[in-house]
């Protein structure tokens, strides 16, 4: 029997939960850091931050999304270009 690849939420296809989880768990933290925002803090959202860490350490996420450091550098360059062009 062949094993099928599953997404980070254990299903065989990508759904709305996966898309939202991807944004919240991966992209949102990078964007918040670049903008200097502290929206999700440990004292107020400890369970949520635990979930984000588990999501980011999931093998599916690590294998299918760009490394955070490279993505951060790319988004930082885009943000700076946006600011300069105003």
C-alpha cells in the first residue's frame, strides 16, 4: 500500500484551514517583525504561540515553504523598495 503525502493538518488535500494556518503560522510573524509590531505576546497568547512553533517545525512546512531567513530578507528588501518609491 502506498502512503500518501498529507498536508500539515493531516488531510490529503489543502483546504482553507491550511491557507489560514500558513498565513498566521508562517507569514504573519515575519511581517510583524519587519513592521516592528508586537501583536502576539507570550503572556497573552501562550497557547497560540505554542501552536505557531509546532506549525513552523512541522516537516511539511519545512519542506514546502522557503526558509524564514531568506524570506525575511526578500520581504525586507521589498518593503524598503516600497518606502523609497513613495
